[in-house]
C-alpha cells in the first residue's frame, strides 16, 4: 500500500517580525557528509571527507540574527512553513550586486529542515 506523505507548505517573503529569537527552534539542521566534490584543472574530482553539522540553539539564534540584518540592509529572506507554522526551509539573498559587471547577488543561506514524515 502506497503511503501519502503530503502536507501543506506555505512559502512567503519574511519580515523582521517573522524572525523572532526562537524562529528556528524546531528547525532540524543535520547533515552528514562523507565525500566532497571539487574542481581541479577543469575536472571534477571526488574525495572522502567526513564532517557532521547539527545546529544547536545558539547557532540557530545567530542565524536568525543574520537573517534579520539581511532584511534590515535591504535583502530578501524567503521562508517555507509547515502546517504548524514552523519554519522548515529558508533562503536569503543579499542586497548588493557584485562582480566585474555587477552580475552576481549573494545567496547566503539555502537550507531545509530534516523533516519527520507522518504516516
């Protein structure tokens, strides 16, 4: 029998009011990396490199602070919210263009929470 894992997700442009100190409390930023790809002499290579990232509350609060500063400087933060109105994903774009021809903009954060699927 096929299980349905759908849930309603709301995506919206965030404002400073959305980014209170505990805005990322339920966000589960966990990543285990065992290999990395890198470019050398025009060719991609893969090497074993292990690291683990798991945000604690202090890290989450620092990221919220960074996102607020991004907004205050004129940048944009987009958030994805689950049915419980918890942030489950976010991205931030800076406010300044850079590069020789001002052709780039910084995408400083792009993260999705490790979701717990319901059955």
